C-alpha cells in the first residue's frame, strides 16, 4: 500500500485533527511525528500526515521542513499534497502559510491552489472571504490578542497576499460553493484563465467542505484546515482506490491505562475536576514541590501503582495558580519541570508494562511521545472531535490518546477509557 494523500501539518494537534478526519472519512491513516529523514521508510497507509512544529518557526525553517516532508511522501508515491494549518489561519505578515504554500506549489508543479481554514463544527466559517469564529469576525475574536500570531484582519485574501509577496488572491464565493463541485471547478478555471494562482474558498457547512473536496479531485496541491479532510477521501473511494471497510480500527491493546495531564486550559481544568469529583484516583502534581525535590516522578508512579483503577496525575491548575507557580519558578522552568516529570512517569509506566496512555496538553503530548520514542501512529476511533485513539506500529503496540488543551467534553477522561482499543 502506498500513500495516495500526503499531508504536512504545521503543528502536532492539528496533524492529529486532520488524521482523525481522514480516518473517519475512510482512509487508513498514519501520523508521522516530526520531520522524517529522507531514508526513513514511509508507513503503509492510504494517507500519511506529517506533524511538524512549523507554525511559528522562522520562515526558512518552516519552508525547509515542509518541503523535506513532502519530498519524503512524494518519493513513496503520494499523489496529492495537503498543507494543513490552523482553523484560525494563525500566521503573520511574513508567514508561514504563504511561503510554505508557495514552496509546496513549486514542488508539486501546481498552477493553482485553494485556501480554506473553515471548520464549521468548531464555529469557524468563511463568508465573502472573511473568517468568523462563531459569531465574531476573526479580528474581533480572542485571536486578535494571540501572543505569537495576532489575527487583526478577518479578510483572508488581504491577510495572505503579503505572505505571497503581493500575489493576487481570488475568491471562490458562497454562491459557487453552494452550487456544488462543478460550479467550484468552473470558478477555479475562470480564475486560472485570469492568471490567478491562489483562491480563498467560502465554506459555512460541512456540505460546502465536501463539495470543495470533490472539486479538488486530481489537484496536486491543496491547503486548508482539517475540514477539507472530510471531502478528499471520497475522490479516492469513488475511483475504487481505497481498501474500504472501516478505516479507523486499531488492534486490540490489552493492559493497564495511565492518565497524565499537563494542560492548564479551561477545558482541561473542568475535565480533571470532573474526573476527581467522580471519585476517580487523582494526584495533583505541584510544580513547586517538584522544584524543591520534596515530590518526584518516582513518588507519583508509586502512588499510581497503589491504585486499583486507572489513575490520573495532573499538573493542571487554574490560571491564577499557574501565574503564581510561574512567578516563583519562571514560566519555562515550570513548564520544563512538569513536562520532564510527566515524561518520566510515562517511561516508568511503559517499562512496567502499561500499554495505554491518555495525555492532556499539546506540548505535554509532544514531550511524552518523544520520551517514549514514538514516531509513527496508526489512527483509530474518535474519542472527541479532533482526538482519536492512536497506536504505535510496533509488534506490541502502545495505545495513545493525545488531547490538546481545548478539546473534549467534560467527561473526556472517562470517554477515552470507554473507547480504548
Ligand atoms: P495546552 O494544550 O492546554 O496548551 P500544553 O501541554 O500545550 O497544554 O501546555 C501547557 C504547558 O504548561 C506545558 O508546557 C506544561 O508543562 C505547563 N504546565 C502544566 N502545569 C503547569 C503548572 N501548574 N504551572 C505552570 N506550568 C504548567
């Protein structure tokens, strides 16, 4: 099996989100964590999603890593390239969406591509080329204050064009998208005839994303949030090129489960509180005690082993407590300490035979997977939108549920346990 679709995602949880979408829509999907080396074998899958950390990296690094990842996929036979970015189009005037897209266009010899961060299920819609976050235009939403990529213009063409060196960015608007794939293709042809190579696409519903997916059949290069992942697999299915059946199944993975949380988002705080309130074993990890050495990863692991049911170790704290901790220890030091401790617990658990890990936090997931040496993950059933169960490709696979801060219902930890492979 060679990959048909090769995707390059600009961050870890975004990659998981897209992989989840593709697997649900019928493609056997593998996640590759980090930039692959040219000689690494490409996993057997219908879609491979490379998870980079390029969203806010220096432009040249983002371009180089993205191009290297695509070359690796193309060499294995991938036919269509998908550049995946955030549903809020996180970028600056310099990049990285425009420069990466331009470089991948060159690589794939594409004469035209689309831009569509829409994710209606999460309230991200595009109308007349303007991105909305629920009822607010992007530049009036909390994203206007993002510390690294403040989004101060909801007009995506106007935001993107400077990133493309001033290139014209066209619009495939609501009437065409509403009319379906043929109308979208006609509009693409009209733009191309005028020499336009880039177009933002309106999308207000999953139906619009499905139509766009259909219209993108055979295009060498597309860019989008995860939403387009809903529509593209159908093209390969209709051409009879997918194995078919249920694509998001994992092998059965028996054994103990460990839960680790290093996310301090509002959603994770509520999820940890709910788990604790349900009387489930919960250990609150205090970074200050860790810094003083009065509590260690080994102490936490001993406590975990003494529990009779799956137990959660959480550094999760509400914002005011986090600020207190950061003031005492320094922001980076506190984060490093928490990540190192949760990673050490994961290693002790793995060495003791634990085979299932539920991890909350994007950075935390990155730290834990890298400590466990995880590089490739087969994508399984969905726990919550954007969060699938995954499994390593080893002979004795480990199952992982990796949740970014804001994802999941309040019952997320119990939901993950219930759906474990
Ligand atoms: P999210 O996905 O919610 O953003 P991340 O894991 O990406 O979660 O980021 C949370 C960061 O905060 C991590 O680097 C983690 O180590 C750090 N952290 C976790 N708990 C605390 C705490 N109590 N005080 C300070 N920093 C913390």
